[in-house]
């Protein structure tokens, strides 16, 4: 049965149609926000997938180019692999919703979002987030929702709910918050050094709006919701836990996991696993569950020790950071390099500078974002965690970590006018034991400064964790979580920022939400740790950006010309500009507003190219002196090239103060001569002289 539901959301109409399309999905919501249309579906398999110990959830966000009136480029003319924006949006939908499914659910679930029409002022990403929550809530798939998402901007100190496309361009904050009825379950933010308290206020402003959305979703569920289906639980039997504890007592498990060396811990657990596999070799019912049971036993041990005894696996205090180290100039030939080490987490970052023409072109749905000049890429090779597997390019996690570090650094980068370069930083994970994305922020800052990029402030990143008990008041926040505390804990709260404020947040949780006191404590802890990293670790290594670029970096000089004369510089079919490039070996980029960037490694050739361009766009006037090449000889005189598209003529009588019988007696083709402009006639013809007496005047 087709039903439609509507509400006003930030001054625009949100309409949800149920039963109009996709009737065979477990749940489907045809979402309309302004003129943005997204189809969100939730589908589950009938039976659990065998042989897995995790919940197999897939979230897709499909950008259809017809939604913005485009035909996809390339030979195929079909949408190809997901864009970076699509991957990041999928992750933002996945992170808050995954914890709301039953932990022992093993049926495959796919949340699919197809963007079918885009109104630039009504975010398709937000529409898809809400659509996924609604489709899952009304479906028969077990789900402890509903949840809702809101975006918040900050303009002139005022919060803007679900900002329009134009408002996003001037906003100091791009915040997305997801909530359940009681708590915040996901935070994603990019910010222009927003103070901590302002960020907290923005988070809970979004939480308030989410409560209105949840009430709206409740009305939809009440009328259209299906009864949740039963499922085959994959929980580990308590009898198996009891049998394991008989063989491996809790004290032995504590001794196995509580060490500051990751490899030692893994070896200890491997030895315990081998013993238990031998003990249960004849038990066909329990043996397949043994891996998950050991994981749960290890998890309960770590959580109990942290929460009750305030004892961390590596012996640190609750607010203590692992040993830190910072270095620069690790790689001699790159334009800039920096390495940041935090315990057994180590990132080596390389910075590369290039002309603006090498900025990344974006073929997405955002009309305001067609390219980006700063690119941060993050790589996570298997050796960094002591494993072996072939490299198949970046996955969603790597893309997400790179985007987070990129978002943290964008607010401090110089403008194109101040620093006309495209910038790429690449974070190579040398070793990983938690929080590599935040180490990437620190390493990238070091690398940028070493390369001479005049960033406005230094940026550092740190992550906090959480272990909770039975009540909202029973919890402990951990500063600088390592891998084990991330795996077995309830939260990974990543914050990047400067001494002035926050530039990026990404919060992942595994429980049903965070209270305001937890969020406030986590943000306070990350600020305290960030100040220590900036002042005590990074500044002693490099306190400000270098004044000079690396000798291996390209040099760029920028001039501005009259936009109407761009055609003169380019020439017919590009002949003029290509001739300059061939002659000087530089790279030339010209923007529509007349900004000319000349890039090269030889300063003399850069200066020569600029001199040629300047001569092309400069109006010739009497009295000007040029050095040019003789390009043609006639009986009555010689023609001299003043610039690639301007020639002047020296009459035979103006070649010398003495009488000249033949032009070739004074000049020949190819000679470089110094001439002075005598006249530019009504036809635009340029008359020159090279008589010493005229040049001396």
C-alpha cells in the first residue's frame, strides 16, 4: 500500500514515500528532499552466512550522473567505480547503523542508496542517510532504531541546520551527527579551527534536530513498519566459555594480553588457541565456535581490567600517551618528508608540489567542487601489521583515513594566491598498532612544513577510547588508544586540530550511543593531548614552515594579464604558447581571470618565459626598446620578431648611422639585434630603428 509522509526540515520539504517502488526489498523509502530524490532500500538474506564471526553488512551509495543532467565520461558511458565522495558517504551511513543491529546476527544485509535527482541545496548524502535509517526501521530486519542524522554549518558564529550549497562554501563547520532517541552515535566534522565548546554546542544542536526526525520516523514505522523477523543466533554458548576457563583460567588470560608489545601478545594468544584447539579437537559442535569464543574471552578480560582496575594492556595511565617521536627529511629527493611515531604506530609522509594544473579533477555531483588542489593519500600495507597479502589498491578504510587527514589539514593551507601549487601528501604506514589516521595528520604537518608550504598553524591528531559498564555513569575514557583497546573498546574518537581549535572529528562507536559527559570528556582529553604533541614533540623538530622550497621542487612564478589578451598568449591552435614552452622548458597554466603560472626548475628559463609573455601582452608604444631576432629580409629593410606574434620592420635607412647599400651588409636572418620603436601607424604596423644615434636618445 502506497503512503506518503512529509515534514518541514530546515525550511525545505522532506517527503518519504513508502510502497511506491521497490516492493520486494525488506524495506524501501523513496526519499524527496526539495528536488533531491534518493531511493533507499534495506535487504537481508533469508539465512545466515556460514563460517563467519562478524555481521556481514554492506552499505552502498550510488551516484547516478543523470541526477545532475550529465552523461558519464569515457568510452563506456556508464557509471564506473564509486567516487571518493560515494565511499565516504557509505562509511558515514555504515558507522552509526552497524552497532544497532544484533551482535549475533549473521544474515547478509545490504543498505543501498541510489541518487536519482540532485537539488544542490538539499544534500543527497543527508537524504540517503535518513533513507537508510527509515528503510531499515520499517523493514522486518532486526534493528534497534530508529536513528536520524543532521548536518550543521557555522556562519558568523551562528549554527545553520542542513546548510545549502552556497552556505557550505562560506561555513566554518561541516558537521554530521547521528543520534538515537537518547544518545549521539556518530560524529563526522571538518572545521576551521572551531573552539571545543562551540563544537560541543553544535553536536548537541544537531542532536536536538535528530529528535524531531526520530518522532517523524516513528509515525512512519507505526503505520508501515513490519514485524521484525526471528533469526538464528550465533552467540557463543556459556557452556563453551566455562569449559575454556577450566583450561585457561582468567589470571592466565590476563597475563597473556597485558603487555606493551603487540607481537608478544599475539604469540601468547596463538599459544592459548593451539592448546584449546587440541582440547576440543573431538568436539565438532564447539570447535567451529572456538575462534569467536577466544576473541570474546580476550575482550572481556581486557574490558574488565580497564574498567574495574584502571589497568591498560601496556601498563600506561588512563590519560598517558605512548612514547612519541618526530623526524623530518627522511627522504632526500622528495619535496618534503616527515615521520611521526607513537608507540608501535609509525607513519612516514612525503609531500609533493606541482603546478595547479595537476590538481585533481572531480567528476561528481557537487556543482561547486570540480577540482581540489590538496590531496592526502593514505596507504596501509600488510607488513605494517606483520601480515602478508597482495596489494590491491586502497580500500574503503584507506580512503576514509586519507580523507580524514585531508579534512584536518585543509583549514591551515595557504590560498592559491599565496601559494600557487597543487599539493599531495602521501602517508605510508610503516607500523600499525592503532590510530594511524591521527599519526598521519602529525606526519603530514611535518612534511608540509619541511617542504616549505606556508601553513598557518601546525595540526596534530589524537584518538580517545572508551570502555563502558552496565550504566551510563559507569565508564572510563582512554587517551591515545592502541589497537587492542580499539578492537575491544566501545569508541574510537579521533580529533585533529591546532592550538586554536578543532579542524576534524571522526567518531566511531560499537555501543548504542554516547552521553554528553562522555563526549565532553573525550574532547577535553584530545585537546590536552594535542597541545602536548604540538608543543613538546613537533615544534622542537620544526617550529615553522621553511622559507625556501626544496631544490627538487618546481618553482612557480605568477603574473596577471588582461583576460582579453589570453588568446594572444595562447596563439592560433596553441602555437604561441607551445613555442614558449619548447623554447624554455617550463609549464604554463592560464586561468580565465588572467592569472598566469609559470612553473619550472630553472629560474632563468622561468624568467625568460615571463619576459616573453609580458612582451606579448604589452602594448607597443614609440620609444620602447626590444632585443629581437631578425626573421625576414627584404630589399627595403629587415623584419624583427619582438614577441612570438609581433614583428616590426627596420627600414634600410634605419639600420645604421652610415649609408647602407644592402641590408645583408648589416644584418642576416637569425641575428639578435637591439631596436627601438619609432612609430606604430594606424594599420598597427611597427616601425623600428637600430641606428646607434636613435638608440642613444
